[in-house]
């Protein structure tokens, strides 16, 4: 049961990443908060996918210490943050992002706007004025999703 839900979470995460990338490409009005919200949701689902695969009950994932807390989900409960830092460095070395891009700053901005600490500012537009760069965060999240799909297909 948990593995089926984990598969569903991965599929939805990939959908959210693709939607965020589409929004970034069109530069439509309000694209920054909308793309960040979609990426935050994808990041939450990717972390929860891993936790489901470890056997956690899906109902537990809805409440603290999990919930919508990207900081906890990516840094404390999974190793996704560390993986993202490595992917960010790969992208930087390939020349596909400016040297000035600081993943930690952008991750923190996205996690803050996505979570309870900001009263879910990305969802409810509660005055957040600084946003993560959804284009680069999207590239990182997409690569994590691809790796998650590959891990799923590896023989166990």
C-alpha cells in the first residue's frame, strides 16, 4: 500500500516540476510565487515518497514533524538537501547557472514561503516579497525526481 502511494507521490511531483518549468518559460504575471508553490509541493512529495518507502504511515506524514515543513523533510528526515547541494554544484560546474546563485539562500526562501512559519505565504500571498529562483530550483528538483524514478526501477 505505501509503495503504491509512493509511486503516486513521485508521479505527482514530476507533474508539479513540469508545471513549474512551463510557468517559468512563459514568464506569465505572478510566475515567481506560482512556480515556487508548485516546486515546494513537488519537493514535499519527493521527500514523503522516500519516507513512505521506509514504511512510515501516510497519516503520520500530514502532521508535525512532517507536514509541509520542507526544512525538516529535506534536512532532518531525508538526505534530499545534501543530494540537492551536490546537484547544484554539478549544475554550477556545467555553467548552467550563475556563480552568484546560492542554493541555501534560495532553498530557505522557498521553504519559508511554502511553510507554516510564513503562514503559507506562497499559497495565500501574505506579503512575501523575495522568492527563490524557480528556474534553477526547478532544475535541481527535476534531477532529484529523475534519480528517484531510477532508484525505483533498480532491482532490490
